[in-house]
């Protein structure tokens, strides 16, 4: 299985270079026949951008045969709470205890949440207990 990973794209309406970067990433995913495009943290620059840009984003992510897995970051963690539709092959990890399964591959993620360092360590330990070695 081929996985292409990127992070911190920070899409906005007025930053063409960020859309060009996403276009380059999607083209690379298509050219390399990847199975999964993983986007960690801050796909959008602000939570409000998701609603305005989701139609445009869908047109980018629907070009390939790959699944897209999005892990929310500190700039856009509320952007996915409304259940916006980002495409048939787009999945968002909103809950760290609900991984994405793609056949035999299971992808776990810890989306951004404003918590203490101690709580983060406890959550990571609890995730580790849930994973199949």
C-alpha cells in the first residue's frame, strides 16, 4: 500500500500558492498511484474556511482513486464538527478512539484538542492499549 503524507497546508480563499501546493500533491498522488493521501493538521487556515472552501476542495480530492484521511489541527479542529461533506473518498479522524479502516490497514490519529500535557500522555497511552500490535 502506498501512502502520501502532507501537513499544514493552511488553505484560504486568498492564498493561490497553497492551492497550487495542494494541486501538486494531488497530481503526485495520482501519478504515483497512491492508495491513501494523509493530511495531518491544518488543512484549512481557520475553522470558518472549511465551509467556504469545501466545494473547491472536493474538486481537488476527487481527481484520484485514492482515499484521503484528514487529521484536524489546531487551526481547523472545529471545521469538521458540522459533518460537512468533503467527498466520497474523504474521511476525517474526529475521535482518536475511532480509527479509519482500509482493508487490513488501520489508521489511528490524535486530532488537535486543547488539553494538558498530562492528559495528552494519558490519551496516547490509552490509544496504545487499543491498537492491535
